[in-house]
């Protein structure tokens, strides 16, 4: 059974950093492309990062380019999203994704 479990969210001040984790079960992240999405209240879900099975990373959208970094650790079957220089507009629920599978999301409020 495929499961994705996000963690690492929480309140952070503007300019701060967080690292989100997505621990997978039921499959190995080394054999699938994995993605991070986010959804702010009242807005559509937005793709923010993707990493291929072999570790190749897709170009980031302009909204997070230069601030967010996706990575994975196959030994831990976990995908990460390092978020630096956070802005209030990064406030959202962040979701891990593989094809049609989604995690439950982790909230990231960015506020002073």
C-alpha cells in the first residue's frame, strides 16, 4: 500500500528556513519521480519541485527558484524540500506527490 507522510512544517518568520520531509512506504523513491506541491487558502494547488528517479531535478517555478531545493535520500526512502528565505506568500499546505498518490500535507505558515 502506497503511503506518503509529510513532516517538518510549522510557523516560521519571514526570511527563515524549514526542511520538509516526505517519507514513503509501499514503494521505493529510487524508482519513481517525486514532487512537492503547495496550496494556499483559497488558491489552486501549485507545483513547486520535482525530482526524477535518478535524482535529476526539474527547473523550479519562478515563485521558488533560488530559494527551494528538492532532494532525496534513497536509504531513508525520503524526499526533502529545503525552503530558505521564506516569504509570507509561501504560506500554504505543502504536499508530497507520486502520480495519483498524495500525502496528508504539512502546514507552513510564514508570519512575523
